[in-house]
């Protein structure tokens, strides 16, 4: 049985946004799923905006995994860029899947990794900046 991917998933898989690393990141989050073998690493650069709120100024990812894992990594970077840390912490797996116009049910665990990796990067930053 062939999986049906949306055009948005295919776009983010074939031409991922924000792929790579950040030199001297403010925070890094790494998560993996041992069942499927997907591994995601999210790098964030945090800056204070004019209101002194901490904002994700830059974000990049490295992912080893399937098309859904790469697409969700790409999409989470688009969703989180420019958001305050509190706003970014509210991004859910459903937000990622909705922005990609859906994922096959068997691939929903991939979108769960994307939000977890982002949240881990933010937690990593916050633990260092105390």
C-alpha cells in the first residue's frame, strides 16, 4: 500500500527549509524514535526584540529519517521562526501536521518528534541562560 502525501509534505521533503546547523546556537534539542529510527536535531538562535522578549531569530535542523520526518522538521522551523519562546512552546504536533496539510496516520509520530525537538532546544536554552 502506497502512502499518500500532500503536496506540502512533498515540497518540504524535496526542498527542505532551514536545513543545516547554526554556529554557536543558543539552544539545541535532539530527539529520536527508536521504533522507526528517525533522529532530529533542532538548533535555535535567540535574540531579544524591542520589547525585550526572547524571540527565535534563527532556526535550523538536521534530520535522519523518512520523508515525513524531514518535512515536519522543515515545517517546524517555518512555524517557529520569529516567535517568542513562549509562543514556540505552544506549537503542537497537530499544528505541524495541519500546516503540512496532513500526514498519513502511520506517519503522525514524525510530527510528534518535530515539536519535541523544538521544545527540547528551548528548554536547553533556558537551562543555560538562568
